[in-house]
RNA sequence: GCCGGGGUGGCGGAAUUGGUAGACGCGUUGGACUUAAAAUCCAAUGAGUGAUGAGCUCGUGGGGGUUCGAUUCCCCCCCUCGGCACCA
């Protein structure tokens, strides 16, 4: 005999087992049914376990997925592991435990946590980026990029983390010039690196944003990150050598008459040519010290500009004036042409520089777009100017000098150069090693595995070496959403048929920190695959929403060192998964930041308890009639919850469920079991365990039992929404003075205004004054405008 | 500095094609139950004022404006969060 007390500890494990054996959440790879692909970012399975922030995003996806299933859709809601990465490798260095072992353990923990939370993931589609059967295809895609000329090697100054002994992408360096993962200060170094030509896709990555549904903040962040700016390239001929010129990029060609100097970045190839003998020593010294500073150091010292005069001059192509050429590190080599025309009168930075070195300031009277066009028109005739576009976005540094990543499937042959590993030899698997330390010169530990490194060249058959760099952890996540569609395919990364059916992703939920990294990178890869004909849409995600942040109760970020971390497992133990899920959704809008509030969590628990108790009362009363009031409330709730789920307003959807319960609780005998069933269905996506338990109570535990999560979403009867009386506010001069109740069948202006005028309160306010205007908004309100005295 | 969000009770928040501000939850206060406490249930809960009644006045960061009517629209300003930042 049940004691009818809500006991999540008892019911949750029971239903978990039931769902598992029923295979409720499996999706069909191809089906006649309409598909819905809900994607949440797969986690990096760290040793710390699942974070309440993960739980929030996964719950959002879960609610939407469950609701879509109840709407009869074939729903893919998959989960996997983004398991390559540095922390696991560092852990291996410290403990000697192989990354594969640690990863497997962490995955087990994460998976168990996810199952305890009742997420309806289709585990038959589980993927793991470190599984050779997965990274085979990551490598395969890399080879496609290589064949297409989008992957190349280049010696270049890079951000170098001396602690991790690895090169970093700009995205991995914080604004404090530290490595985002380990916190150490980043240096600068020349190293041969793999790069991916994401810049080639810059325009499309901006322009195609208009074809997808991303929120405004995501769109503008991506657009800013890519940083397209349209301008002109203008040539300044070297005064002592007519064949040589310095080309500058400017968005303000109209200020060309105001140029009083030209500045080269210290790395500019023309620096040596233009520098005079007298200035050579000083210029060389300056350039050398500039190189040693990292880029971020350079930009951080922005207030104090420095520079040095080369002794050389160039000719302003517009007016023939001779202008001095300087070298200064406020000019960035990688942006534009690495050279800038100095117009102190119209640019703050140029002004600061001119003031410092006492350079002349010339104001240009006639500025504006028309002036620009005119000047470019004049100069382009002699080939001295052209229009063009620049981007802040730079090519993606794609190699890491580490073990725990996908080996780059390239063979270095002295004779043939860079030779791709033949497709039938993929995957290039990681050798099993025990020494995870990088080499002293900063190469991957793979470089020490000579058996693995030394191979014969696939092209010439001569001795050659494998590439020892591995891919960054962004590689596996750049295409994982495609693999979920067909995760066990050994012939292709996914079959065309399955891709055509299930992609693109209908909704992608994830963290805001991935807007300019993962989301941009994966859009890029997807477009490359699209160009090659492997996928049929230009964009991978139809809709992207960034979830907000959960802070610790003290308002700080949760961190081990502060000891303020909320562990989802503790919450599940204390209040159950349903309460945890609903609490997080009830905090507020899905994309905002909230500190953890344990007392608010209590409110949700109480709510579930009340619904639970009500279920037993309703079953006992066993009514087959529902009162008009409650029937109406049920349908209003169906309408509200459905609409709110469509727009991800989880917090107000839950509020609507609470309101509904508040009404029913007043008269639990006035609702039929089947109508209460409708309510439980509305609750099911939010609190899947409790709803299932209550459903089983309503159904009298029929055998074979059909899960609530396999039921259809309650149907809305709009006729039930019509109320027989409406309360209409009556205003006098825009201020509320009375309300009247009017039969909804009779809301003509004549009747309503007549009733309003008859109100004694309103009569009192109007008194003897003249009504100058009567405003009637049908069914909404009445306003009398009267002459005001004095 | 630039780009994008925000600013509403003691707290989290709700409500915008302009139309009863404060839904829902937390907290608080009073009451019931209990030997007592917890839990639960009932009631009250924006501020001021009024006899603890009807009611009235004020009230959505500040100041102006449009309107019969503004949390909502327009202009100016302040604060705050997130992103970018010597990008020519």
C-alpha cells in the first residue's frame, strides 16, 4: 500500500529502468514522420563531472525533445563526448594514467549523471571523438580540406604557452595575455604550423547568417569577430625608387590630403629597404624588441605609443607631397597591408603619434563618402588605388604539439613534401605510449615514438616521417552533429540519405563562450563539406540559442578553489531530478545569469508534492465531469504551455502549470481523471519521473503499460477558451476608476459604454463635466476624456 | 572607445502590434494543527494615506516628449552585465 507521499528516491530509479528497457527515446534514422533534430553541446568529460550549467542546457533540450515526441515527431536528441583535450593529457603526465583510461572513467560518470537526470538521449547514437572509428572521419575531413587547399603549413609567429609547451590560437589567449586553460602568460615564438583557411569563407560566414535563426547577440558577435571592413588600398611610391611602393589600407580615402606621415609595422618587408644608413641601427633595434613582445603585450601598451623614423620618404599619390616613413608597433602586420597612412587630424591614434614625435597636422575640409569615391576614382586610373575588403578574422591555427588529439594524417617526405595518408589507411591511430611529456623543443610526445613516426612515403616509397602534430580539440566538435545521424557507418562519415532526412539541426543549445569558436568553426567545416557535395545545406544549424550562466549562491562563478560548486548529484539525492530540472528552468529566462538559490528550489519541490497529492485525491474522487471553470483553466494552460515551449519561455510555462494547480486544488472533485491526465501530460516534459508515476496511478497500472512520454500532447479546444463574462476596466482621463463585468456575447460599444456611464463610481468622477471624447477598445477597455478644471 | 543585452516590490521574475503594473515562486507577518519544533494548511503582503471600510495619491533607473492612455514608442542622460578592443 502506498503512503502517497512523493518520494523521488523511490520512483526515479524505477522509471529509469523502465524507460531503458522500453527504448522510448530511440529515433529512426529515416522515417515518413516529420523529424526534429534537437542538439545540445556535448561535454568535455572532465574529472569534475557534470556541472549544473550543463544540466540547465540539457534540460531545455530535453523538454523540447519530449514535447516534440508527444507531437508525433521523429526526434533525434543525441549525446556524446568531446573527449580529446589538454586536461586529460596533463592528468596523464601527473599520474601516468593513460588518457584513454581516464576518459573512459569520466564518460561513465557523466553518463550515469545524465541518466539520473532523466534526459531522453538516444544512447544508441552515442559518439566519442577519441574513438578511432570516429576520428577516422575527422582525419578524412582534414584530408578533404588539404586537397582543397584549405589546410597549409606555415612558419609563423604564434602565441606560445611555455607551461603547456604548445602553440595557441588567438581564441585561446585571454585578454590578460594568459592561456585560457592553464592561466600562464603567453609568449611569442616562430614555429611551423598547420593552418586552416577560414578567412576564405569570411564573407559567407557573415552573409549566410541572414538565412538562419540565431539571436541578435550571436549574430553581432560573429559579425564583429569576422570584422569585415570595406575600404581602399592606396600606393605611396618610395621617393628614391620609383619601382617600389608602400601600399596602405584605409577606410577613409577622403582624408588622403591630410596625410603627414606613413607608418610601417616592424615586420613589414620594406622596412629594411626604406631605412637609411644613419637610421639603420636604431630601426633594427626597435623591430627586434617589438618581435619579442607578444601581440597582446603590444596592444596592452596602447596608451604609450612608440616608433622610430626610418629616414625614408614616400610620395602622396594625390598631391605629390613627400611624407616621412616611420616604423611603429601600433601598426599590426597581419591586418590590412601592415602599413598605415598617418592622418592625425582625422584619427585619434595618428594624432597621438604625431603629437609624440612632433609631426604636422593637416586638416581636410572636404570629407565624406563622396570625397572618398572621387579620390579613388582619380587614383585608380593610374593603378595607384583600388577598392577592397579586409577582415579581422585570421586563419585558424590547427596544430597542437600534443598527444591527446587526432593525429594529422600527413606524411612528411623529403622528396615529395607533404603527402596525405591514403584514405584506405585511415584512421591514423594514436600509438599507445606511457611517456606523455612533450619533447624539450616543444614537439608532441608522438615525436619520440620512432616506430610510429618512421614510415614509407605513400607517393615514392622512400623513407618518410609522420606528422607529429595533432589537431586542436575543436576538430572533433566541428562536425559531430553530422555523425549522430549515422554513428556506426564504416563506409562514410554518414550516409547521404540519412543526412538529407535529419539535417540541418533544428535547434542548437549551448554556451555563449562558443559563439566565436566552436559555432564559427563548425559552420566553416560544414560549408566546406557543402561545397564538396557531402551535405545538402549551406548551414548546419537552423536555430541557435545560447543558454545563460548559473553562478554560485554567493554570486561568484562556481569554482573548486572557492569551494562554492553545486554538484548536480547532491541535488538529485536531496530533492530528486524533477525538482532540479524544474528549478533550473524556473529561475528565469533561459539566456540570463542567475545565482543558485536553494530556497527557490524548495518551491518547486512543494509544487510537485502538491500535484502528487492531488493525483491521489482525484483518483479517489473518480469524477467523470469537469467543472466549466476548471475545464477552461486546463485549456488555457494547454495554450500557454504550448506557446511558451515554442519560444523557450520555460519559466512562464511552469508558472502557468502552477496557476492551474492552484485553481484545481480549490475543488479537486470538479475534475475528471482524463482531464487531470491532460495536465499530467503538460507536466511530463518538465518532470518526467513524477509525471510517469502519476500517469501510472491514473491508469491504474495497466499492463502492458504505455509510458506518458509516448502519449500525444493534449489537444487545445479553442471553444473552451471563450469566457462568458469579461471584466472591462473603465478609465476617466486615462486613470482606472472602475471595472465592469460584461457578457462576452454582448461587447458592442453601445452596451459597454452605456454600462460604463451607468456606474455610480464613474458618474461620481465625471460629475457635471462634459465628456469630450470616449475611447472604446473592443473587449478591452473604455476611457472617458473630460474637460479638466483649473 | 565600439557592438549587443539589461535596469520593475524585501528577493528571482511576469506583463509590450501602447490598454486593470507586480502573474508565478521565494521570503516575511498573522492564524490553524502540535506538548514543542519542523512540515503542512489558511490569510495578508509595492509605498504612502485613510478609521484596520469605501477610497485617494504616488510608483517600472533619471529627465523631457508623443498620446485619451506609456514598463511598452521617440530624444537626452545615468548605472550595470556580456563580447571585442591600437583592426587603420
